[in-house]
C-alpha cells in the first residue's frame, strides 16, 4: 500500500470510528488500526463541527429560527452524525464512577447498557450547557467557528490521553484500539490546536484550550484512580468534557 492510500485508509478508519457515516476500510477492526488512524481524529471532528455549524446557519439565517432553536438543532446534528457515541461514553462513565463500589463494579456498571441517575444527569448537563453556550454566541458565524474549534480540539486530545494512560480492560474498544505513538498523539494534538486557534483567535483560543486540557486532565487522573486507566467510554467522556469547556469559553463575555 502506498503512502497516499495509507493516509486515505487511516482517515476512513477515523471517520468510521467517530461517526455513523457509511464509510469503512478493510482491516479497520484489527487491533491497533484505530491508534494508527488517530492523527485524523481532529480532522473528522472539524467535519462534524462544520456540519453542525451548517445546521445552525440554516436554522437561524435561512429559516429565521431563534438562536436557542438553532443551537439545539446544531447540537442535535452533531449527536446524529456521531450516533451519540461520545454522549453514551459520558453517561456510562458517570454511572460507573458515581455508582460503583470498587474497580470491578465500576467497570461492570460502565458496560451495562442501562442508564442510571448519574448518567442521565451527565447527559442533561452536557446537552444543556452546549445549547446554552451556542445560544449565547447568537450569530451563526461565531457559533460556527466555536463548533469547529470544540469538535476538532476535543477529538485531537484523545490520542494523547490514549498514549499517556493505559487501557483499564484487556478487551473492548479501549484495548483493541491500540496505543498511539508519541508522534501520532502530538500530530493529532497540533492539528486540533491549530484549528481551534484559527477559529477562535489567539487569546480566546488559548484560554479555551488550556481550560479544556485542564478538564480532561482532571478526568484522566480520576479515571486512573477509579479504574486504573481508560476505556472506550472514558474516551467519550474526555471528548465531551473538552467540547463543553471549549464552547463555554467561546461564549464567555
């Protein structure tokens, strides 16, 4: 396989993992395939953010909807594109960390498809805060740029957390994804940072990135203490924390 085809296939793997779009490539389920494609995570995130931004623009600028309605539709578009993949991870992580007595119980709760009080509350706050932030931004241009930054940077951080932490299980998505190399993790982080700075500007972008990184780092330390590392659900929670914080900072006065 030549270099160009390799990059294309890796991008397709990243898109297949992070979205529900009908794409795929041979070998995408092989151990380590996700880690090898992780450089493309922020690019896929930018695509999701761009389509969410388009939904906001159509709702407000074309259909005349209020900023609140447009914000709700933009968040809904992102959820539809990803199949609520990251939201499900956030809810499962909240249930496991909040309701499990010990490491094994926490992991068992996270694997249970039923949602508990902690997970439901986490989803309410996740969706509510994102809608509120986008509605506060108001106009489609600023909201669209914030969506691009938040979706790209939050996914660009995932390879670095996968490199620094260890999988908490010996099966499941978190384990079979593999461990991105340091170079792969840094490439993804740089792409995510570059998109965020271009979209939000230096001052607001740096503030958003630093606070999002702090939020993800705190959750990573909690995950290491609670279950000894990360799972696929925890990676989804990392993404959600990053996206929420980025949008809140973008909307701050």
